[in-house]
């Protein structure tokens, strides 16, 4: 008799399980950001996923907000609701987290170790790597100091008293290669021209920081594509829906890669096309 009761209880629990999970309602999300193709595409990509998600048209109807970029993230924080920042500068995200915001962020850029692994695959003989840093860069001097690989990293810090041109002229001749982090306030079009012309005049290849730089003349870069950001966002949203708390802030876990074949070929790099480099990186442990 007791075995029969136990079996009946187990059966009832199994039958009840779907209804228990169904009690977690869809997450109502409002996407804060500048009107344009990126925001529309981002919303469409979220809508296409099978995850329980309700993309609402106003802040008032939302359980949480997504802020696309620094400005939208900052605006979203003023509404007093949980906020996930997407492609947000690490410095801004860490600043508001220290103040106790109910928020998290997918940082702009990619992890330093990932970018260095890509560089090592392209240039196995490289040793001295200069890394240009500013106040809003995706990496800090501390991150460079924490690196424990075989490369020697040299921080090239740009400041009002130490401009980009001065930094390049002083340090570049002694380096093998230059690596750039994502930093929208530092690496605009004028800076891109200065960096690429100066480095290639001295025959020093440049890696990073993202897709547009590679198209302009950088050798190669990992970068957070729109699809990468959507995938990472969905992971954060599902975690928040189930647990009512955010995952830790960080970079995308599976970034995309791009190679400028012409520039890579001119430096006789190990890989001169995107597919070959992507395949090589996928083989890394």
C-alpha cells in the first residue's frame, strides 16, 4: 500500500512539473536606444528567439530595461528598474555597479586574453606587444599586469599630457606589434588614420579593435557582432527571468573574427583569410 502511495505521489509531481514551470511568466522587456537599424534589428532578433519574452512598447509596462550603448544605458538607469546594458563601456558599467545599481552589462569589445590568443596565432614570433590605453578603454593597465602568457605587454597610456602621436613616436619603434582595445572616445577616424599610417610606416602591424578598423587597415580582430550581442543578451535575460538576478557583467563569450587579407598578406601572416583564422581559433583549448 505504501509503495502504491509513493508511486502515486511521484506521478502527480511529474504531471505537475510543467505547470510549475509555466508559473514563471514571460519577462517584459523594453529596449532603450537610439532609433535606427541596429535597435530595430536587435529587437527583431530577440523576438525571433523561442525564449519566453515580451518586448513591450513602453518603460512603464516593463519588468526590466535593455540599454544599447552608453547613453541609452545611462538613461535606462534613471527609471528605477533593473537594467541590462549592451555594448557598454566597461568603465561606465563598473562605475554604476560600484554605486549599487540593479544592473549588469555586456561590455563593449572582447576579452584581452582572447584578442592576444588571436594575435599569437597570426604572429607566432611576436614578443613585444604595445597596447594603447585611454580612460574608457575596454582593458585597464591592471588587466595587462594580470596577463600571464608568453607575450610581453607594454601599456601605452594616452592622456591630455601625453597625446596619441607622442605615445606612438616614443614606443612604437621598440615594439613588434600594436594592439588596440575598443574605446570609442579614443579611436575615432582621425586617430585611426594616425595609428595606421604611423605603424605601417615603421612596418609594425596593428591588431584590433573591431571590424571597422580591420576594414580600414588593421590586420585582424575579434569583435562582438550584432549576433554575438543578441546571443549573450538572451543568456542574461533567461538567467534574470528564472532567478531575478543578473549574471556577472563581462565581454561576449563567443566573439566573431575578421581578417584583412591584403594587409595580412603584406606582413606574411600565418593566416590571410577569416575562415582559416576562425578554424584555427576553434581548435584552441
